[in-house]
């Protein structure tokens, strides 16, 4: 995957213009490298490797204009919001920026990490030549959309939809020019059971950018109410010939997750379940299978340039049991239509393949990625935790400088942290950092961040009056020092190289010393798994500085 080095608009660009003064943490380099067997995927033409977007890129949505495909994912409380990618073959994606790229477009102040931006849908409307992204700002205002005539050149300010409740809204633009919004919401009347939801539909006025009239229920509960299906959500509608298909997720986002299909002869319904359901799930497979993928669902279909249909969907790759630190990732599979017309992504009982044939794809082994700090702005690959409100970082003389503010990664706030998604169970992350702490409140280094109560911090601070390197674990709010090493007098005042080697359930933390590399700690990292930490995100690894991060013994 090629991550383009281009300016991140407005907020992060503004941060890059500051001139830091006083005590700062200076990062001279940062690199991320895949490791283990996951770095050795098939290298060849006419095939691609799943996942197509490894790491925390959940709830994918895709659309096409001419020969260009565009894909977006959930970003929750990370900023900028909604990463957007472009492709010519559906398998190889290049990030072209973020949809919500300024504080005016995305206020994440005080929002829990697994709140924020849920399940964006991207659609192209050929009737007016406009692209639309519609989404939910959970805990922060509800449903809204933005639009543009060119996804690479920026998006409008949010247009709010006060009459659209629930989550997971999606646009549908019919061939006759009619427009609709479908979304997850409460059912009619009193819910029959916990998790009883419905799919509702609104008419949409493209000229006035608003809904028209009242909504109505097109799916109640799910495919069959008798077994009490839960959390019908993530709806998308497609017109194929004279039929209208509705795809939706069912069963919750865990190991029972699935994708189901409905069909109608009219856009507005009624919709009935297709003859084959679910059309995608991994819940019935052996838990002991190799190359296990779990939690599959939340799919979106698109027609390829040759007329075939493909689906993107989320899935997880556990390294053991149901533990995965990488979060929910984006996969791709072809869609087949069975005898009754049902679009099937994967027949029941079949595992998600990790290598798939595609005529115009070319699989490439995953490679080491190094950040560039000799530019005017950070790579699009970097994100911050929540919306930055002050200027706390700069790019100067080929280095990234972070201001150690009195904000910690343990706070529900915006710390001085910029990170990238962990994309493999086995990996190496490395940074060269120069920092002189004054007190034990000062800290600078690397953090593997799952949430405010689940992280591993590896950096420079003061312990018992001595400048030291520590490894600190926060597991469910219980903080402990896992490793401690005083900094050699020969290394003081010089950049230190910190290296984190992830090996699935355990991470090692290595300091490069004048006498060679020394392991400061090796510790269990299963608390970084989404299954243990809770929420909907994956681990983000980044550079961090704080004047309020006292490592806890």
C-alpha cells in the first residue's frame, strides 16, 4: 500500500508551521516494519492478499466513478476523520487524504475513543456529478453528510440531518434520479428484545440537501424475527436491473457478525430476505482453523469496470483465540449471484481466503515504511487522538518536535501524540528521540495505544532522580512499570533509539546503548486486543511527549 506524502489540510498543517521554543521532544526518525510470516504474503501478478487495508480500517464503504474507485473507513475519535483511498483495481489503494480534515468539520472534544465517526458511506451521484460521504458523529451531534465534485480536492462543511436518527446512514441514488437515505434506527413501537433494531428509509432532496417527509421501516429486526436477530445495521441499497438489493450487517460486531441480503422490486420496498442468508459469515467455522479471520460483516458492493461485482467488508485476524491488537481490517472478495439472484460474498462454511485471484491485481510483499520529517507536513498515515486545539508539533531541520504539554495519553483529551495503525501481529516500530526531562512528570518516547486505559509506553523520564528509560503498562487503568534502565552518562544529551518488537501476544522494548541493544522489558500485550480492551478500535503506535505522565510503579 502506497501512503502518499502530501500535506494534511488545515489543522495538522497549521501545527507544522509553528516554531517550537523551550524544552521539546525531538524525533529524528520513525519507522514501521512488518514482521513474521505476515510480511511474506504472495508476490505475484493477477492475485492480491487479504486484508487489502491491514490494521484498524473498519466499516469500509466503496464507490466508483469511471475507472476510479474510492474507499472510506470509520475513524472514531482519531483526527483527521475518515481516511479516504483511491484505486484503479480495488486491490491496491493509495490514501489521498481525509474527508474531515479541519477542526471546523470535526469536533471530537471530550468524546470517548470508540465514539466519534461511525461507518461512513461514500457514494457517487451521476445525476449531478457529486460525491457524498454520510456518517454519524456518535456522542457529538448525530448524522450528517459532506459532498464534493473531486474527493482529492477537499469536501464541504458538514450538512446535518436532524430528522435522521440512529447510526450507519447510507445514500442510495436510483437510476431514475430519485434519492434516499437508509439507516439503522429504533423499530416501530417498543423493541421486542435487547438488540432489536430496524432499517429505516427517507426520501432525499438533492437540490435542497435535506430529507423529505417521514421515514418508514423497510426491515424490522433482521432476516427472521423468530430467533430474535440483533443489531441489524450498516445498510446499503443497490439497483441491479429491475431489482433492488439491500445488504446489511446482522449479529453484532463480534464473532457472530454476518452480512445478510434482502430484495425488492421497488426502491421504497417492501424488502424480503433473499433465498440465501447469511451471504457472509465466519461464525460457523472451526476455531482451530489456520489463517483464521473472524467477525466478518459490514459489507459494501461495487461493480468493477468489467461488469463483475466485488465486496469490501471488515474482518479480524486473531493471533490466538479471539485476541487481535490490529483491530478490524478491510477485506475484499468477489460477489457471485446464485440461482435466485442472491448476491453471495462467501458461501457458508468457507473460510476467508488470504490470497485471491484478480485479473488486474499485483500482490506485493509488505515493506518497511519510514516517515519523512523533511517535508512541510506529516504523511496522511499519521493521526492524532481527538481534535488538536493548540499548536504542539512542528517539522523543523528534518525532525519532528513535540511539545510536552500537561496532557497524558491516560486523559480523555488531545495529548501530544502522532501515530500510525499497527497493521500486523508481528512488527517492529522504531524511533530516534532526543529529550531531557526535568522531573518525573516529563516523558517522551513511543506508545502502543489502544485506549486511555490500555496502552504500553516506552520512553525517557526521571525515576528516583535519575534520567531513565521505562516501559509502563496501563491494563484496565492499572498502571505498572514493566522495565527500567538508567541512561548511561555517555548517552545523555544524544538521540536515543527506541525499538518495539511486537510478536502477537508479547512485545519487547529495546534500547540502543553505546554497548549495543539492550532489552528493557518483554511484556504481555494481550490487553491491547480489542476483545480485552473493549470498544471498536485497534492499536495505534506513535510518538508522544507529556509534562504530566508520571510512570506508575
